[in-house]
């Protein structure tokens, strides 16, 4: 796979069209790595000149900030901003809504001002510009529901880009009762991904997964590695792994179009 680093590009005197911010999940989580690889395949297919920071990329600081450690967040953010500014980065794309929200809305006040887009937004623009053509392949006509990530939807009003990608694949998109601005969190936001649940009558990820399963869709599409993990756990909890798939849209595009 062709994945150049910023250091390599700078050594060649080049500036990428966009910096791909991989994020902790996309770098280290085995399941999320598949999403990262799929997105890279699409970028290469669309001939997008991109680069990653590689070992120079650190955590965006989202988990630290959400769990209340503002000091650690600012330390992490300032380190990243120094590197990004040194490379004169203008545009960043990420497949993680948590990174997306943090880089877009919280880095500017610390001196990190960039154009930040979610990968579904970039994919949509590549299709509009004629640089990427996609078909539904085996997904055409399949009944699919989409779970809105909190930091993509309610935090940043990005609702249509992921749905338009699914519609381009000619699927039967079925909405859950709670969707878009009324969507229910998967349970991972606010650094809850890394702690045990508090006392209650039901786990949020189980309640959300049950809503998705009730649509009788064969696939639950996600747009966030954290959501992907929580919904997958919910499907396993219901012993429905053989009946339902939890997939990210970049994976679906690569699979359907054999990229």
C-alpha cells in the first residue's frame, strides 16, 4: 500500500493535497485498522495526494479532555499543533469523529487552525468531482441502517454525507426511530469507551444495538471506530453475529468495487 509520510514528502519538496489523521483507534485497534486500510485504498484509487504523520502523530487528546484532564489534553494538543504547523498543514481528513471534532473545534483556540473534514465528506466530494466512481456490488438492494456518531452528527451537523454514500451504493436505507439529531449515543463518547458502565437497568450499547436490530437490516453501517466497537459488542451480546454485519462505509466501498 502506498502510504507516504509527511517527512518523506517534505524531503521530496512536495506538499500533500490532504493530511490523513489516522488516530489511535485506526493505528492500534485491529478492527479499526481494516477501516484505515480501506480508506487508503480509496485515496490511492482516486489518485489523491495524501500523507500521514506516521510516528510523529500522537493522540488528539480527545479522551483526556472528555474525562476531565484539561492539562493533559493541552499538552497533547500543543505537541500535535507544533508538528502540524511545522509542516504547514492546511487540510486534514480523519475517519474518526472524535479526532474530527477535536481538531476542528478545539485546536483553533490553541493555535491549530486547519480545514478538517470527515472521511465521508471527502469521499462524497471525490464522487462529485468525478475522481471516484462507486457501485453497490453485493450491497445493492440490501437492507442497511446507519448509526449516527455523536461527534459527527449532533456535534457537527454532518448527517447527509454518510447517507449519500450508502445511497450511491443503491442500498435500501432504513432509519432507526432515533436517528440524526435525535440519535442515541452508542455509549463510547465522553471517554466512556475506557471505563466500566455506571449502575443502571441497561447498557447503552445494548439498547442502541437492539434499535438497529429491530430495523431487520442485514448490515449496520457506522462512521466511527468507537461506534463500530460498541455496536459489534451489542451484536455479539445478542448472539446475532451470523445474521448481522457491522461495517464501515469505506470497507463497503472497497468490497463492492474490488479496489
